[in-house]
C-alpha cells in the first residue's frame, strides 16, 4: 500500500471538491442502467457513489425512495419513517429528493428539528424508542450518508423497524425494484414539489437530539466521568454530531472541549488520508493528525466520522489507538463492569477483527459470535440481549445499556468515545494502558490492513475466492488450521477468504463501500512473521485477479 506524500498534511486547495459542480451533477446527470457502475447497488452499508460518476444522482434517490415505499407497503410498515442526513454536500439534495417522494406516497416523515444533521446512531435510537412496546404502526428510517467516504460521495441507507442496517433480503429487493425504475424512466415513481412536501400534513419536525442525550446516562456512567473530573476533547470532524457535544457536556456537567465546530462540505479542515484523499476516517492516523497533535491537552480525546457511527480514541501515551486495541480494552472493561448484563451474553466480532478478542472472550468465560463484515449481522443479538458488545475492526461498535437491554442496533461512535472517558475515570488508567496490560498476559499481536484500488470486475473476482485456491498446507512456517469462506458464528458467506494458523491469519475481501480490496493480517509472532503472512496473502489475491 503506497502512502501518498500528502498523507497527514492539511488539504491543498486543488484537492477540494467543487461543491457547485457536484450538486449540479446530482440534478443533471442521468445514469445509464446498462452500465454496472451507474446502477443502484447496496454494499455493506447502503447505496454509495458520486454524482460526478453518475452513480449518486436525483434519479437514483427518487428510485430508491419509491422502492422503499413499496417495500413498506408490502411489509405493512405504516408507522413514521425517520429521515436523517450527515454533512456531505450530496446529503442535502438527497434529503430533498427523498422527502418529495415520501410525501407523495403519503408516508409520515420525521425530520430533524433544531439542527439539520442527525447521526446514524441517533436515528437507530429514535426508531427503537418509538417502537418500544408497539406491535403495529412500527417506524423505520433512512439515513443519508456515505459514512467516512470522501467529500465527492453520497450515501443512502435504509434501516427497517429493528433500527439497524437492512439485511440482504431487504436490500436486494429494494435494489432490484429501484433498478427497474431506472430502466423504465422512473415510471411509477410518485413525487411532489419540495415546498409541498415540506409543508405536507405528513411531514413532522422531530427532536432527535434531547431524548438521545437524556438517555446517555443509561449506557455510560456519566457521574463517574464528572466526579473524576476527566478532561477530554472531542473532534466531530465536521460531521453530523457537531451540534450534540456541547449539549452533552452541559446536560451532564462534563469537562468536555469540542476542538472544532466547523462544518464545510469540502472538509478543507481535514488532514488527508493515506492515499492523498480527504476522508473523515477517525481510525486513520493521517486523517486524525490534528487531534493527535492535541493529545497532551486532554486526559483522553476522541473523534467520530461524518455520521458518527465510528470512533477514534486518542490517549496521551499511545496517540491514536488502533481500532482492534480499543475494541479489546472496551470488551474487557465492559464485561467486568456491567453486572446487570445477562450472564450468557456473548462478544460479537467480525472475522477480520483481532484474534486477541477471542482470547479475551475466553479469559472472561464469554462466548464468541464471529460474523462477516457488516453490522447488520449483529442486529438480532443486540435486540435479544444475547450479544453484550459488538464491534468491527473499522472502528464501529455498540453495546447494551447498563441494565442489559438494547441501546442501538447500528454502530454508535458517540458511546464508544464516552466509554473511553468512563474507563479512564473508573480504572485510573486510559484504554491504551488497559490494552497493554492485556497483551502482557494474552500475547501482543501485530495487525495490519492493506488496501489497493480495484475495478468492479476485479472486486467481483475477489468476492469468489475459494478454499480450493489454497494448495499449501502451511503458512509462514505454521500449519494451516482453517480455511474459511463462511463465518463461524452464523455460517454466512464472507465474500472473500480467511486462512488461519495457531499464531496468525489473513483475510482478503473486496470493499463493500469503495473501489478497493483489502487484505487483513495478524501475527502473534512479530513483524517478520506478519510480513510472511502478507506475502502469501498477496500472492493468492494476485492469482485471483489474473484468473
């Protein structure tokens, strides 16, 4: 993975997206459904793309929204739909388009009151809160965000009444129906003007902010944070939670400093990511360079991505924690400090997360539930309380309330950050110090994720990696103990391949959100052993791409 010489440096003027051109393209570009890259395509987290590529346009959004309306009718979902958006430039016009279609279909719509932006976890919380105790008239939601993707991108995601990301059966149906609308010139799509939609009797203003903030004390021990006088910093990275952090501080009387409140759809305030692109990724040391530079000002600091479903934790001693390191420390802490959680609650992880988590679960005498990449696989377990903590190596996590009940069924970067402050207050040591103690007992893994550009055709090849491609019996000097194409927890296809040994593993898969592929690898035997694993993994990927 070649690191750009611009990585970690402030964005240059020539790197900034032309917002006027981007939004103009949203309204003027007409996608050609005969071109695969211009069709509606739901990846691991909704439909994403750029209007510059005719992949995220007004046509796409009205088609998807009408498909969602038809799905709701088919499933008899007749409660309100919560509509949320982040701060990407394409999110605002996409919300306008969606509201025009929803109102024309007579759907009751809840849009944010008092702030334009709503974080993904707040939408999930609102759906679950509304549906609690109901069996009919259930609510669902749409969140308009491409997550941490570059400023040129837009994203559109559907959350059904369970509050989490829609499962493949739903997204496949919506995708198919939306593409039919594209192919038929939008025949059958209902729509009224934005002015009429905004003032329709079915469109309502909803206070997302205050109920979520008031409920935070039921999942995070805010009293311990306040009483310990933890001084912590938060950088919203110009995202949807920008208006939430100061009210959180005021509500709970916390010593919290918001390091930046700037919202700018070019995201010119960011330092650029590993490949020279602007990307609001709180797990990237390059994108997080500014907050890392402020680490000595705070006891703990953290940031969230643009829709606030991912987190990045910064400590004085270690700087930006690797996501796997924080997940490991958080799991260990929570299962020791949440006595009301069910004794049978398991640890949920994706199969590209650190194997140290497996060892921590065993130490805690907790079961492990391992799934493919995608938070949708954790929804049922969170709702039932059978999963206490769930996390992805890409810095997404959620966990149960202190009483063992569901909080959200989507990732919540806000509670992940606040948990870091709680851990510091209760333990008298920050999460990186907790992690270091764990590695001294359970082993110190070296983990790396490599990324490279891949065309849609190449990604398709990589998604079909199979066990038959592995001819060797050993990897990096150790006997191969497992070759996986499905996840152990739920037997779902992983869309790639994972190979394991006693002290190491790799997994290769195409990204579900960007035109790249990823190779994840980990070793408990050091850097040299990790490099050997990566070399063998890269050779397998290269062979697949040649096929």
